[in-house]
C-alpha cells in the first residue's frame, strides 16, 4: 500500500467512498485486517503507530456498521417470529416487505403485531407505514 503520504492518501480515498460503493466494504475489511496485524506485533514502529491511528476511525465505522446489521437482523427475526404466532405463516411478499424495513419501523411493527389477529391487520400496517 506504500508508505507515508501514499498510505494516508489511500486511507482518505477509502474513507471518502460512498457507503454503497462496491469496493468500500472490501477495502475497509482489508484495512481493518492490517490494523489488527500491526497491533499484534511485539514492537510497533512510530510510522506503524501513525498508520494504526489513521485506520482506527475506519475500523470503528466498520464495527458499528456490523453491529447495526446484526441489530436489524435480530429485530427482523424477532418480529417475524411474533408475526407467525399472531397471524400464521406470512407470505414471501409480506416477508420481503418486512425485511426492507429500517430498525425503527421494525420495532414499531413488533409492537403493533401484538394487536394483530389476522394477516389483514399486518398488511394494513405495512401499507400505512412503508
């Protein structure tokens, strides 16, 4: 990846990539691995310490993103489990609609699901809240 300014510029370029850019996640994974490898060394040179400091915000961002994804998946699973108990098995279409909801709406749907007695209540909620 080069040294000094080349490394700093590469890190800045990765950080500047839009979240949806196809190479961003791969680059963040590789930079995170580099950070972990550098930190595991017995002796860390000053230049490596500087690199670790530059990589830390990107590494934290990647960890937070992974945590958010985990929270969304957990909320999806819990909400679908509750919906299946309240209204029966949901169709693939409804499943797809639920799986695109952001975390806040999943939480709202989970609460609303306690009042559903049939699938029409669920569909009405989705129509109003998507």
